[in-house]
């Protein structure tokens, strides 16, 4: 039986926008204005694991931000929904960091 995989690729600017918008809607501290320089994922993949971001703020300072993997993933999914990019509810979702992009890989069976 055929299976379907879907891949959605985000650049760092899109990730920043997704996190900023999701922070506003969830009423948590909003990231400063700036650009993501690096993203570090945890070795373990639990929803409470922390994703670290190095953010170069507009004033030149470097900030380290921490988000749970669950918050990070939801931000990406809501960003897709807000931009009319279909994300199926079903399927296994995996987030992969590749070069300067974040890949949301959805495996449908």
C-alpha cells in the first residue's frame, strides 16, 4: 500500500515569526526583535525537551532563548495554518534541523 510523506521547510526568519506570533497568542514572553543565528535541539525528543535559539537582537546583543519542543512544534503548525499551508492532523510529525532550515516531516500511513 502506498504511503505519503509531507515535508515543510522553514527558514530562520519564518521560525522567528512563528515563535513570536505563538508567544503573543499564548501570552508568554515575546522574543526581542532580531534574527536567529543558531538553533540547538535536545538529544532526547520529549515534548518537554528544550530547544535553544541564539538570537542576535537589533541592538547587536546576543540573546539565548529556550522553548519546549512542544511549544516550538505548535508554533510551526500554527504558522502553517495562518499561511494556508495544510498540515494533516494524522501522521507522525518529526522536526529536523538541517543547515539553516527547520524541516517539519510528516509521515502519513
